[in-house]
C-alpha cells in the first residue's frame, strides 16, 4: 500500500530535510530501491542535492510498477536476505523514518546483528512527531524485565530532529558485550566486505513505501 503523503506532512518534511542535510554534509545514500512514499522523498532530494545514491532492490519488484521510478545506481538481488545484507555492506550507519512492518523488521535485524558483535554501525530512529515513542517505551520495558542487557538497549539512537540525529550517529561509540566480543565473525557471513563505489560516508534508510 502506498503511503498517503498528504496526510503525513510532518513525515514528508522530515524526509526532505534529512536528504538536504545528507547532501550538505556529503553523505551518500543507500536505500531499498523504490521511489514511493517517504523513500521517494529521501532519495529524490538527496540525489538532486549531489549525494551518490545506491538502490538495492529485489528483482521481482524492479520488473513491475510496485517500486516506482528507480533513481541512481541500482543493484538487483534475488532475496530479502540478500537485499538487507547488501544494504548493510555498503553503509556506515542506518536511519529509520516512520514506517511499518518492513521498517521494524529491518530495524531489529540490524540491531540484533550489532548485539552479537557482527558489526559496530549505529542505527538511529528519527522520532518525527513522537512516532517511535511507544517503541522506545517497549524497549525500556524489555530491558527492565532483563530480556536484553543495557548495552543492547543503548544500540538504538533516537532524536527528534535531523541535525541531532546525524550528530549522534557521528558521535556513536560502540560498547560491546564481553561474551559477544569473543565471537569470531571473520570466518562467516559477518566478515567485512568492500563497499560498492562509495569512499565517503553512506547511510541506509530503513523505510518502506507500504505499511
């Protein structure tokens, strides 16, 4: 389902502002390959502003009209797992704008990978119009009930403004769990891989055009 943008003016403005800040700071964009909804706002403004744009899209979606117009460089993959890991490999940080099931799924997949020391890349929730407040409260409750350690809760960075979010991501210092730190991922899928084309910082946006 396409996001009804006219009913979400605050989210659209936040997406456009985020893109402008990225372009001004010469940060590049990795995204999920579609141009509808908030994703379209982000990639279009960033691309026009001079950021390099890499879209990683499922072949099944690229061949239809579901994803909308594709902007920038495109990498096609076969599966959802391939998609998320290609986005991961080509990014230095992750930002989630308000979204639905897909947004939440990618948020937690990336964060769980941080928790077990596969990577040390920060993930931010851009809390536009207090959209993520209940999710943050849920995470606080999960920590309180001892289902996650404090360091895992701290993986999620939240901010209500774009400028604060980017600053927090840049200042992020990873604090690992002593047990997870002993895991050697260099022999498996968690090993670091060379990025595609980007030599300056790049950010992935965990936002979907359906909810």
